[in-house]
């Protein structure tokens, strides 16, 4: 059996940016392209219920967690939102003064995308430390290390309320003021934009990072019939991982070891365990997908057909230069927002795809710091 270290050099050349979810790659399931040794996959399966440990191990790659460094401190907290549910959060304070003057500080809220969690911002946290800015990265209800209640919504409106109500309760209990900057990725962006239509002044500015559900696809996408049936029944790749038992972590490695291959081997390992823990955890928030998107990630209710002009805050749209999301929707909405007197710009970040915050995190972090400077 090969050790993990023997796989250290095979991943960088296999890096691949995210592509549209148009099929489950059944032709690859038996190709043997799963770099994680079976022995390690078995050990991961034994520890599969320790998602918070996977998160902790990942966050320990940050120099100021769990012990503060150079005045910067951070912690993981759970906020009770009622009905035995809670929101998991990673919060960062640049210094003790900002901690003491919490209500007067600026706040950056970081929202992940579908099937993800706050840990995927691991390459952003250290670069965003800024005086008088508190950073909050949260797991949406039913995702990451937040509680995972049974998914009860039965229609589109109930799905949005499920997420909106839980976010509102969290923000109120955490005393988040309106002078905050929201960074939201993918479907997290869609949910926060629709939240803004209900609560038009909940933030000062929002950055939509490769948001989902914005506009219909440019061209029809050929989707296998079997994939359409799986999608409509809310059977996702996460279901496959859960039912793979001892092979689950090995199965995930076919994606994770390529997705994170630009990072250090230690980061690859920590991120792999983290996403495996998320993927195999009990299904909850993931079941929103079929209500918001058709098979192939075609939006059922595109944001271009909704009254986004109700918001009272500025919105910027950031896409990767090789993004599979349709940037034209952002151009349309940006023009509409400017017509209402709001500031709204659209830009692309080179060398990145859908996971724009990770593919080119150096440029992404620099741009985000510039936005924080403007609001300081």
C-alpha cells in the first residue's frame, strides 16, 4: 500500500477548474483515478462523524487559530437560532480594540456556495486581516458544521424563507450592524441577493462571486436522461458518497485532489478531509437545489426576471476568466441597478473559474481588501 506522501506529486498536473453540473461522470467511477489509498479511505470512514474535527484541523493551518498571533485572534462559535438549530461561524478579530468595539466595527460576512462550507475560504482569511474589521464566515443552515435539520420546504418560496429566516436570526443574535460588506459565492450569492430584496438595507455592499441562478444559459445543454431523473429526485453526488461507505473518501479524492492541487500537500489533505466530512454528513440544505435550479444548473427563477432593484445597497459582480457561469446576467442587472442610482460593476479575474476566490486567491484577496478600504 502506497503512503499518502507517494501521491504528493501527481496532482498539480491534473488541476481542473470546475465545470457545469451536467452529469454524474459514471464513465470515470471505475477508471481507478482515485488517488487516496483505500486504507486511508477506511480510516476516514471510521472518523466520518467528526466533521468538526476536520474543520478544526483545516483551520489550524491559519497562524492565528486557535492561538492568537500578533494580536489577531479567532474562534469557532455556534449561535442558537431556535428549534434546536444553530449556525456555525468562524470569526476573526484583528486586535483586542476591535473586539471591544464590536458594534462600531466594520463587518465582512462570507457566504459559501452550494454543497460547500466556510472552510473553503481558507486561503482568504489570513490576507483579509484589517484594523477595525471583524470577519464572519458562516455555514448556512443545513451545510458545513451548522445544524442539519430535516429539509421541510415544499416550494420555492419556502426554500428561500428557510435560508432567509435562519440568516436573519443569526445576524440579529450576533448583533451584525448594517455597515457590513457581504461576500457571497455561487448559490450563496443568489440566496443573499433575494434576501436583500426582502431586507433592502441589511448591508452596505454585496460582492457576488460567480453567483448562480442569475440568467438562463446561453445555449441549450445536452443533459443525459438518467441525470435529469436523479436531479428531479434530489439524488446528488453527496448521496453517492454516503452510500459508498468505506470507499466514500476515496471517491471524493477524484475531485478534491484535482480541485485543490495548486495548494500545498498539507492543505490538500486538510481540505480533502473537510469536504469529505461535508459531503457524507446527513443531507439537509443540499435539497434546496431542485427547487432553485433545473438539471444542469438552469435557474427556475432567474435573478434577471426578479426585482433586484428593490435593494438599497451597491452590488459588484466578480467572475473568473474561465467561469462557466454566464456573465451576461450580471451585465444586465448591473445596468438596471445603475439606473436606480446604485453603484454596480462587473469584472473578471484572470486565471480562475467558478471558484474564483480560490483559483486566483492572490488577486481576489487584493480586490477584496480594496473594497474593505473603500468602506472603512
